[in-house]
C-alpha cells in the first residue's frame, strides 16, 4: 500500500470514528433529555460519560 492510500484510508477511518462517536453522544444526550435535563446539561453529561475523541480512541485501541 502506497503512502497516499495509507493516508486516505487513515483519514476515512478517522471520519468514520468521528461519526460513530457523534452518534453515541447524541444517543446518550437523548436519554438524558428524556429524563428531564436541559439540552446543555444532557450534552455535557454525555460528553463526560463517553469521553472525548482521544479518550475514546485510546479505549478502542486497548480493546483490539
């Protein structure tokens, strides 16, 4: 695999990871909204629960 292909594939994986993380943040935010929290508090708690991009990436790397 050439460097261009490797770079393109890495960028694609990062975009997929970002979309997946955003999906989960939105899901957890909806759960907190359903419990009666404000949107800001629900989003903040979802971010704390799931961690940021770097934390999630590190957790995923440990699982493989």
